[in-house]
C-alpha cells in the first residue's frame, strides 16, 4: 500500500506539472518575449528551485493538505485515504490537461479530500474547516489578482508616459522573397525557387504586430530592461508555484509516513518537472494565446501580481491556486486593454466549477474500492 501511495503521489505530481508548470511563464510566450522551448525550460528550473525551498518554508501547507483537521487522525494513519486523495485529484487534473484547460491542482486536492472524507465519515467530516481554510482563499484570490493587475497596469502606464518611454510598432519595409514552384514540360514540379519582389510596405494582421519600448533607463535600452524584468517576474511566479504546490502533494506522503519530508518533496519535485517538460503544450497555448493578447509590459505586470500574491500566500499557509491567480491577472490586463476573450474565460471558469465535483467523485470511488478489496 505504501508503494501504491508513492506511485499515486508521483502521478498527481506529474499531472500537476503538466497542467501548471507553464502558467508562470505564459506571458513570456504570449507576449513574444521568448519561444516555447526557452519558456518551459525557465519554468522547469525555477519551479524546481521553489519545490526544494518548500522543505524550509512551507510547513503549514504540508500540514493543511495532509488532511489534519478535516478527518480524524485515526483515518490518516493508514495509506488508503491518502491514495484515494492523490488518485482522485490526479485524474481530474489529467483530464483537464488533455483538453487544454488550466485548472487548479489545489482545487482538485480540495475536492479529493472532500470526496474521500465524506465516503469515509459521512456527516462527521469537518465542513467548516473545508470552507474557511480552503474554499475562501480559492474563491477570493482570482478576484484580488484581477483587480490588482488592472490597477497596477494603470500605474505603470502612467509612470511610463511621465518618464518619456514610448511604445512603437514595427512595420516591415523592403524587398521580399516569394517562393515560386518551377514546373517541367510535363507539368510535374521540379523545384521551388524564391523570386525577389520590388520594395514594398506590408502591414499584417493585428495579432502579428509587435510593440517595442523606446528610451533608456540608467543607460540601458528600455526594451532590454523590461524583458529582463519580465523573465525575473516569470521566474518568481514559477518559484512561488513550486513553493505552494509541492508541499500540498508531499503532505499526502508525510502523514502515512511513507517517506521523510525531504525525500518526499524531492521525489514530488522531479515528477512535477517531468510533467511540465513532457505534457504542457495544450495548456500553454490556452494561457498564452487564447485569454488575451498582450505586449511585454502587460505580461510583466500580470506576472508581477501573480508572483507577489502566491509567494505571500505560501509563506502564510494560505492554499491559493497559482492557476486562479495567474488567470485572474491575465484577465485583468485583458479587461483594461479591451482584448479579453470572454468565451475562453467562460470555458475556463466552467472547468474550475467542475474540478471539485469530478475530483470528489474520483476520490470517493477510489476510497470505496480500496476498502472493498
């Protein structure tokens, strides 16, 4: 049973990495600051650092997500409860990942704790602690993130104007090579050649336009300063995600005494990194391209708010969702620029509503089957 618990926890960690790892760097890719490969590499490195830092900074979250207070300690001494929680949450997150929906692993864990606990205890389950410790932070955090990102963008935009930094859009002017296929006498294609066209001015679609910032700050080009700050803020978000999510999963191993805290967090950290590297692309496209279009400054603002909120919540033991906070921040930017895709956001909100009941059902059935056997 302990081996099964370890496998279930690593499966949950892998699913978490696949759905969550790219969220910290979504604005880097979405704003065109870097490509997908560089973004996911940066996310993996900084998330791993946050996961390892959780050994020293996130003891409260380990305790909360072990199930203490929600169910009696007698239920936590065996691995059956922890296995059902891990598998229930993992299945819900994996389903969402396959369809490209950025849901909350935190939300999945809460649903799984609820499902397993209710099947095991019925009305004796601690519903009051579930609401105060888990649900309230999950509901409030995306609203706070959206409002703060909206306000901070106004402040940054006004500050940029006063300092004389301007935004400019590049337009391509020059000669263009157009591919032309050369045909043989019988009509078959022999080769493709490029023909040089006269000098022209070409304006593409709006989504292909790239805004750059002009001016200098302390002798350094403003665009370079902003891109560096953007990378740093994305690293902060990914670090905060590793710091916040890793102990939630490691807590399942700790209570059943399957592994020591340090070894448990190390194993979970590796599984999270693998999940992000191998299976994050669908959620990456949703977060980066479909919620809203953004430029470098807007992406930096969204990441800054997300990093500050998630890091603060982690240190204080509040189980907020990096997904909820990140989506809220990006949506806040989209709202103020008028570019938010409300249909995509509506689908994301629906997936959030379904996460808890799906995870609860999966975990409840798993717990029932384990005890039946």
